């Protein structure tokens, strides 16, 4: 859509924005979109639209807002429209090369930080499938005793992660490598952490278009009929490379929790713990090398 309107009242645009998205999203989400866009583009507080209904939007302001509106109508996630996503109190650059960080993944980070908050020695941490780098960077920024390496198979995703690390001056060794090809690591590890692809291709029919049509399938899906594919690769690596009493932390698919726990028990691990996320789903797992 080409915007030919040169001027428009703010309340007129807001009404148009809401009506245009009514058949696409819940009203509460539309309102959240509107507030986020006006904050991002113009740094307006939430009360601005209420207090200034006859504010005249100029051509440049309209161009930005109509662009975002048209992208939202295509179910493009607002994080990709704005090229930013919030995670663990920080703002990360994102684009369609990486998954959008989820709030439930913050809990995985919090778990690791809680377990190692009082550590007196430097710990070797390996993240598998770093994507935007949000997990590795959050760990690095919150715990100075973590020496972090982060793997990623996608070169484009690695560029995003490196951009975010530079933004926060986080010292992380990013490595271009396929986690599924690893059987051991070059040094003993204290922690392995991963949010690997865990959705079976058959589950596509259950997914919303904002995820299925826009987020990278490489980071979402397992091979056909192999829901534990990446988990098994990670556990083989953990078996060979974790120190005694070292831990691995995983974000998991709740559908396959029991199968995953059963597989972990075939290795040299103890103290397997599963925790629920903020939505009360089995989402996180920790195991300790025995």
C-alpha cells in the first residue's frame, strides 16, 4: 500500500489502525501494538494519543505507521518490523534470520544464574544454537565469571549475535558450527545450555502464521519423526564433555518430556529436574553429570 495521505489526525489513524487489524488480532494485542509503535517511532507516552486526539500526523509519521500497519496485516511479528526484541531487561536486534526471544526462555537463563550466583571460580559455558545471542549475552552480562562460547550453524544468525554482543560489549566466542556434528568439545565444560529446534514438522498445522511464515524454520523444526534429534546430539556431547557435576540446561518440548527424560537416564547423569514455565508448561530441564 502506498500512502498518499499527507496529513491525518491522530485519532483518525488510531481508529483506522484498530479497525484494520480487528480480524487479525485480539483487541488487547492491537492496543499493545499501537503503543509500542508510537513509543518506538516517536517516543510518545501511552497517554499521548488520549490527550492529543487532534494532533496532525505529518507525511513522515504516517509513512512509518502505515508501513507497520501493512506488515502487521501480513502477520509479520512486530519485533521484526521494529528490528528489536526485549529479553532479560535488555533490547536485542532481531531480524528474520533469528528466532524472536521468548519470555519463557528468560527463566532458563535465570535458573543458570541462580545455580552459579556464588561461584568463586571461572566456569566454561557452551551454548548450542545461539541465534540472536540473547542467552549467551545475558549470561555474560550477569555473571562475570562465565567464559562463554556459543555455536550457531547459520552464518546470518551469527552476524546478528555478534552485532548484539558488540552492542553490550559482551565477551563471547562465537563459532560457526553445526551442533548435530559434535561428539566432544575441546575443553571440559561446566555448563551446556541450549534452546534447540524441537518442533516436529507435523506440528506446522497447529502453528500461528506469525511464527510459521516468518521465523526461521532452521531454528524451529526437527527432522521428520525425530522429535528428540537435537536433544540426543546435545546429550552425547554433554556425556563426553561436561566435567563431573557439570550441568546441562535445556528448553524442551512438553510433548516429549517423558521420552527425553528416559533417554537422559541412559547416560551418566543424575538429578534430572523439569520445571514449568510462566504458562505452567514443562519447558525447562536440567541434569547433572555423575
